[in-house]
C-alpha cells in the first residue's frame, strides 16, 4: 500500500519517482481515490498512471473511486499498426499499438491509440472499445474520453499526436479463441457517432482492428 501524495502540497519529483518504482514492481495497480480535489487538485497522480499504464476499470462506490491499472512491460511509443483513418471532419487516427496480440482470460488487453487533430475540435468525444466474440457479441468493453479523461478532444492542438491508452478486462468465463476489437468515437452529450473515412471511402461509424487471441 502506497499512500500518495505523501506531502501537501504534492511534490511532483518525489511523487513521480515513487510512481515509477511502483509501476516497475507490479503488474497491477489498484487505486482507491477520494478527496483528490484537496490532495491532488491538478490530477498529477492519476494523470501519470493514465499516461504510463492502461486503465481497465473506473467505478464509484459512494464518494470513493476504485481504478484498476494494468502495467505494461514497456509502454509503446510507436505505431505498430498504421491506419490513417479520419473520424468526422477534424480527427485522424494515425494507427495503434498492441503490446501483445494474445491475452489470457481474467487478464487485461492493452491498446494504445495514436490520435491527431487536423484542426481545432470544438466538441468533446468519447472512445468506445468493444471486444467481440466469434458471433459478434460484446464480451467486454471500455468507454472513456481520451487519456482516461485527461486529454479531452476539445483541448487537442492541430498537428499534435495524442497517445491514448486503454485496458479492457477479459472475463474469466470467456472461451479461448480469436476475438475482434471494435473501436469508434461518439459525442459526449448526445451519443452521436462520428463517421469514419478509410482509404478515401466512408466505412461506417466503427473500425475493426486486427484480431486478438484469448488463451
């Protein structure tokens, strides 16, 4: 158990060094968060975890949040699966990285998306990520604003590349086999999905990524 921050006001250098040690020593981080407006008003701790690990769960229990992070062996910094898809009028998905295309039941699928704003984005959007079985049924999913809520689309600067990590829990009862990963983006307020253009053609309002294997 690591009670962070250890000082008020938060000391960034000391806190970051301890977060690095925690991430280097554990495959999972279970964060119990409360009163963060007083202890970490700039959201430094959660922002660091959102950037360097994969948030797989974020739930409220009364006025306390439980957040589960999966720690990668080495965070990806480069695109391994280029796409160059355009969502709506101003968002480009350059591609993505999968630290591993295989995941065991009960484990966390880790995915990094690489976004870019083509022009200022006036609205906020959420990303949905669905893991589908062979019958196209959703076995697990994550919906979140980029960066675990720290990199809102209406703050993106044109030309800036935004690395966006997602963790998806694979249920213990998921059958072994090949699964599809489906992603897209929708407006925060009304849920309207953005159309997607790939190779000059509108392909719908979602993309299917390369299959993943569940063991």
